[in-house]
C-alpha cells in the first residue's frame, strides 16, 4: 500500500528525549487584546464546522477550556438564566451529558428533545422549528444525520447553533481531542497525529483542527474510504498558514510509525449497520492492536472518541493500556463544550489574578 497524497509545509520541530520540544506560543493567544478580539468575533456565532474557526479563535477556545477545567468556580454564574436546547436524532452518552453539565454548572439550563423516533423536518419544516427555538432558547445544540439539517437551522436561527455531530463533521469532539493532547504534550504544534480507520465525520474535524493547530496529521484509510477532498483542500490551505501538514495513505503501519498520538473510530457508524458485512473485512487490516501501536513512538498515546467496538477497530489490550487516554478525552468534552458555550454566549473574558501559593501569576478566563 502506498501514500495517496502528501502535503508537507516547511516548518520543522525538534525532538528532545521522549517528548516533543514545541514552540507553544507561536499559534496561541499572544495578548489580552488578541483574546478579547477572538471572543468578540465568536459571540453570537454558530459552530457548524471546525473550518468556521480562525487560528486565533480556536486558540482562544482552547485556552478558555484549560481555564474552566482548572478553575470551574470562576464560571459558576457566567451563563445565568441562559437556556440551551439539545435536539438529538442519534443516541448519545458523552455529548448529551457533558453539554447538560456544562451549562448547568455555569448557571444556565438544558432542555433535551429526543428526536430519535423521527428526523427533524418530518413533523414540521426546519424553518418553522428554527423560528420557534430562537424565541425561547439562547443556544441550539443539534445531533443529526444530515449535515444539511444543521446548516439550514443555523442559516435561519438568530441564536447560535452548535453541531454536536452530523454525518459530515463532529467539531466538538475534535476540539476536545486536541485539548487532551495539549495537556499531554504542552502544545499540538508539530506533534505527529495519526488517524487510522474510516475517513468519516470525526476524521474530517480532526484533520481541520490539527491543521489549525499546526500538527502533522496522517490519515490511513482503506481505498475508497478516504476523507472528503474538500476537507483535505481546506486543510492544506490552513497548513500554509500554520506550518502543519496533511498526509493520506492506505498503509496503517507506515502511518503510525513514530506517531505521538494514534486515533481510531468505529468503522460502522450509526446509520451504516446495513454495511456491516461489507465493511468488516475491509477494515480488519486497520485494527489498532498491540502490534500496530508498537510502531508508534515510545511516548505515544492511544485515542478514541467512543463508543468503541472492542475487538473490531481496537483491541482490549490497546484501549485498556496505560497508553490509552480515551477517558481523559471523555472528561474533556465537558470543559471544551463549556468553553465553547461561554464564547458563543458572551460569557468569556480574560482576568489577571493575583499570584498563587506557588508564587506564579494565574491567568483565568471567566
């Protein structure tokens, strides 16, 4: 199997011991003014795709997510009286609970609408749904099959709409995943991030997010299961600005070699169950097992957005190993989504606080 497409802009990173030596501030928020500008630009916006964000806007969301995780007490009333509705056509554990917990712990309220029995637009038009919701709610969170459903409601609604998963992207998941990598490596700029499996919605958002953060992203898929070309083209354009890179291949071993992070997802997503017999043998060579993980760097981590089909795309030995950070990812859904809502609903600002017991100045955002 050979590489399909390689794009490698010039910026280089250096290795020091078992950890990457990364220039953390190059793509991060440089000043209070930069953070304020990003927060102002995001207020009232939708998040339909990771590609909707600029480099600085994503950096601001990530910085805020670290702050809300470290100091949740600073945000307990940031979204007082704010109402969020979650309308889900698909089942959910992490997405639903973390969104509800996020707004509840900031003083707001969540209302869940189970739409799994009938898709949005079936009982009444999407336009009518949007015009109703915008009069009652401050933010709309959608988990749908068709990406066009999210796009249409966002185009009509006067309040922010968040894509909590569609068949095209999963932006909240990608922000969470790279937040988790920042915790591990200090920065995502220059890390080698490898995705193995189906070039699906999660893959699309990971490619765009990695590009915005200056990561070197490699995607290994079976033939005919590559990510969409428009996603790759957009990521390539972003990499020209950030120094990241994108590589596509059909060889999982080559893709994982030397990786800092190895990521996989189910190869049979919700709504694709009828393709189980066809997909299972195609994706078997792309299973992340101990043999494949041995090709990654000594300090590598394993990642999965969950739920996992153990024994299919990943083995128990890998997902339960010390390298696995899947539950750190799951925890960080709460903090990333809290930061996102604070940004979109105008609850984010930078506050310089006094020095802590360790003598270091603490910067938090509230």
